[in-house]
C-alpha cells in the first residue's frame, strides 16, 4: 500500500489517499500532505485504516502529485555513502578535505533542497542548468518526517545536481543543488510501518538516451554510513517544521566524471519496497511552470 497525493481529473480537487489493490481511496478530512504531516504518527496510522471506500476510483481518474505541499520543506543529506565521498573528492578543484571530514564527523551534511512547490514528480521533467557542464541524477531514499519528528514513510528523491558547479567551490552548493527541475520526488509514499528495514533496500539507477542504456548501477541503503534516525534527529535539532519535511538521505551512486545528463535522457530510479521514479531531462529554463502548477494542478498534465 502507498500513500498518495492526487487531483481528481474532473473537479481538480486535491486529495490525499491510499493506493492499493482496490484502487485509489481518499482519506477523510485531509486535503494535503502538509495537513497529514501535522498529525502524530499514531493518528495518521488509524486514519489510513479507514479510507472512504465509497469514493474509490482508479489511477486513471486521478493525476498523481508530488507528496509535498503547503510549508513542507525538502532537505537532503550529503556524503552519506563512501562512493559519494570519493566522487566529491574527485570532482572538486577547491577543497578535498571538507568531504573526507564530513563523512566521518558526528554532524552530518544537511542542506536545504526545495520548497514544496518546486518539486516535480514521476513523468515530469528534471532540469539541466544551461551554465553547468556536468549534471547528474542522484538516486536517494527519502523520508517523510512529521512536525513531531516521526517518520511517516519512505519515498524516492532524485537530488539532481550540477557536479562541476559544486566541484569549483563548495560554497556554490546551493547553486548546484537548487534550480528549476532539480528536485524530483516519487508520488508513492510507502508507510514506515510496512518497511521492516529501511537500511537494507536495494537502489538502482538506469539512464537511457534514445534506445541506449547509458548507465545501469545498483547500491543498497545497507551501504549508508549514517543511521536514518540520526539524520532525522539532526534535522529537527533546531528547526521547527510546521508542515513536516522530506529528508533525502544521500546518494550511493555517482556516475563517472565524463558522464552528464542531457535533455531528452531519462533517469529511472527504483528502490525496493517503494517503487520507481522516472523523469525525462530538459533544459531547466523550460521548467518555469512549477509555481503556477502549485495553484492549478491541471497544468501539470501538459508537461508529462
Ligand atoms: O556534498 C555535497 C552533496 C552530496 C550529495 O548530495 C550526496 O551525497 O548525495
Ligand atoms: Mg545528493
């Protein structure tokens, strides 16, 4: 079973529901994920057990939306896998030691990734900055964290990044990480109580160009150098999250330095127990509709 946020196709009313073998079933009295994330986990669990069966519909009747809205913030952790540390040391022309030091430090690297309205979901374009020479998808397990610091569920985040911009100087990190189309989040959220061990999930990244497979790599969250609960604890230490947060947990797959994502490529991320997130790449300059789509979800149909 997955938790989803969606818009009904005829009325474009936004709802939150569950997706299971019976189709799409809305939850009573919840119109957005922000509203859900304000509740304690025990309350959400009991809500999920009594969806409105009388209002069930099929996936074809709805438009799936990113599982973030309102004041929900998207944050991400960095250098949580050895592969990520090695890749940063290789790409940087400025200061290699910051990456080795943060990999072993008690305090993790956490950075702001996106406000809710800037996130795209499956089928929507991810962006390639016009001033970046090396753009990569970063396949990451992401947690939905409630206002109370509890993990509601798991999803997939593509932390799309401009490697050469970050490599030139770590102070350029926000420009390498935050731009139009740089944050894709799967619409499917697997409730935490259905995932017995989130630190043992296989992750696969496939990138296709036309009919060629450019890369096909796998890792596992078992290779993560941090505990998920420790990442959540650090995020919540000095930060109120009025509508909760998505916390992406870092990448364990980084392409070789001669690889760059180009408009038209498709990046597909699969995580065991969660699902698949697939996005075509496009110039970031054409992904200028996200703010309007936050007010009118029907617009999103045009860009899929
Ligand atoms: O240190 C830069 C960010 C690294 C990152 O995004 C990752 O490891 O996933
Ligand atoms: Mg990342």
